[in-house]
C-alpha cells in the first residue's frame, strides 16, 4: 500500500492534503494512509491556542477546526502522534488515543494500531530528562511550567512499549532517536544544519528514550520530525542469536510543511491483502495497557519503573496468550477501532471570535468508553479527583508573555540529565534562553549503549532511496503570517548559497515562503530583551 509520511504539520492540513492530491495525480495510485510525526496542532478554538507552547505571535488558528467541525473531511485516513507544539488540552483528553476529527486518529501518549495488517506504533512528545520520571500531573489551565512539561515523554510510556514482544513494522516519534545520525549521511546533515555539530560529535543529539525503543523494536521503518530537516539512515541491527537474520531499520526524518521543504514522503509498504481496510486495535498493546493500569501516576513525584532488582514483586508486564485471549473475549473478538468521534468543545467561528473563551479540563467520551470496555483508569478522571483533593495542578493559566518566565523546574539526579548546550538552531521558535535547545536538541549524558552494527558505506547514500515530494501545489495560498520576504525566493541554508530547485518541480511564487529569518540575520540578544524580538522559531521547537 502507498503510505505518505509528513514531518511537522504545524496545523497546515489543507496544504498537506492538497500536496497528497498532487502526489496521487503524479504517482501510480491513491494514497492509502497518512502518518504525521508530530506538531499536528489539532486546534479547535481560541482556548486551545492558549494551550500551545509558542509565543503569542505564533498562535494561528490554521485549518484543523474545519475538519473538527465537519466542514471538511480528511480525504485519507490520517494517524498522528503529538510533538511539542500542540493543543495540549485537546490531546490530553485522549491519553490512550482516539479520533480528533472524522478520519483523523491520534495514537495517544503512546499507542499501537494496525492498518491492513501493518503494525504501527508511536510515542508522543519530546524527551526532557528532569520530567522523564514524573507522572502525568499536568492539567488545564496550565501554568508557564506545565504548558511545557505536558508534552515531555515519561518513563511509563517507554516502559509499556518495551513490554511488547511482537514485531513492529512502523514506529513514529517526534524527536530523533539518539545516535541515528551515525547511520546516514552525517556530512550532509552537518552541512545543512551546522549548529548540530557539537551534539553530533558528543553523541548527545536526540532522545535516549527513543533510542532505547529503536533497539527494542528494531522496526522496519522509523519516522521522525522535530529538527526541520530531511535525513535518511539505514541502521543494521545485530542478530540476537546465531542463525537469526539481522534486522535493519530504515529511518527517515522530514521537514516542516513549507514550500521548497522536504516535508512529505510517499513510500510503498507491504501489507496483508486479506486484512481489513480499517483501523484496528493491537491486541498485545491492549493487554499491556490492562496489565500496567496499576502503574498510573498522576503526581509530580519522581519514580522508577519496576525491574528485576529484588525491590518489586512484579516487573514483567508482557502479554501472555491467556491474557490476550481474555481481552479478545472482552471485545467480542472485534478489534475494529470504533468511529465514535464526538465534538467536545465549541468550534472556532471566524465571524465570532472569542478571545476570552474559558479553558476547561474535559473528560472525552471516547476515553470513557475505551476505559470502561477494557476496565482501565481514565487518568483525566483521576487527575480531576487529585486536583480537588490535593491541588496538584497549576493554579493559574499561562501568561501571554511566556518568554519572560522561567520553567521553575528543578533538574533531577537521573543519569540522563541534560547538560548545557552551546549550539542554537535558528530554525526553531525560542521560548526562553534557559530552555533553549534543551528539548529540541537533547544534550544528555546516558549510559544506554546501542549494540548495533556500525554504519556501512551504503548508509551514507541511503537517502537516495527516498525520492523527494517537496513541492506544494501552485494554486496554494500561503498566508502573510507564514511568509517572510527574501530577494531570491530560495530556501536559505547556513553558510551556503541558495540551491536551485529541480526543474521538474511546480513553479511557485518567487517570494521566500517561510516563517523564519535567515540564520545570518539572527542576532544574539540578551534574555531580558527576548520579549521584544522572537522573530525566530521556538526553543522546545522544531
């Protein structure tokens, strides 16, 4: 089947679907599935915008609300994970996944589904060491600290995913697995993004949690986004036992949705012709969710996952045949994901803007139904009870002038704590100097080693197997909010002259279509002045 993969969506659904239509007209057939690697921005209304961790000037409604309201419908089944620029209050309603609009499915904090027999897993958010061992304590209204920590990956999701034993075909993460850059054209990556050099040389670029999952699953494909650059790699894993065939993972990271950027890729993936053409739950994943329900933590307390160290009565939560059969009986042997989307919040009306819309911590009926069927806990219900009893959540909503606020978070003593960074990614939205790059370019000391085969010569040329789908339809209108003038109309790259586009690409307006300054225009400004400049894309960013 033909699967399209998108990098950072940034709410540009209309543009992505138009580009898919263009690819279908040029390609051998229709697109069967769209996978989005985060920063989806499922913004329904003005209240959702206030829950997105970007400076106010970058809060734009974009086009998702039209799909949420029913005005439009996604032309292809769309499955996505969360990134670090999301309507966090909306996604928080669906911790185990669910429909955010008809035909658009969110995988949840972590999740696994099947489509046409292809097993697709994913984990939402980005890695941040000092939040990694905390529970999911955040709930709206968020304060300046929790509006960021809400999208930080937690150890419980990684632990659940590592209980899975069956093979994984595709896995999605927003930030890159650490060290993956050694298995592709590293020289070209550093030529395009020279500010990654220190982290690449120190082996600190990327997420150690994602790296751990990559080594565990060894999936056929791994797709990421976040760093706003296309990068392909081929990672050859070592066989566990003699006589076994060594597995290999094809890794691909994609850019954000802008003209002349490599934000979309269409690939052919083998599938089971006899499998149903609708989204299915994964029975092993559901069984693990039931088994680990008692591990849910909605406090800010740091904690470690159970392990075989003499301190825990149970540490293996993997799914047994007996447990999976029990879940199948509960579901009446029907694994189809129900099309039970419902509107839970008022939808944006351009003719009647509501800038003071109240922010509410909602319980989503999809989550209620899912939890009741499986007999597991809706963590939002538990959060609401905890909020009433212990006041665990923030007592004030985040301020518009977020740049002037510290996160107020203490660093943990965890062995993957983040060290100071010297590099700056000019292709990101900066929230404040203290947090700068700490999420988007994780510089973390870790003792997690990846016992994989060193990259071969063929890995550096692997990107050639992924042909470009980088052009936007010529009729596409890009709003003035998304543009910044440039005399040559080409994508600026650090320390390089603009490259000419492929002559086969559709012609686009000569104006440079981007929401960022050229790197050489960026001036180093003291933190106290950041509130008046923010003309670059964000910290936590990508």
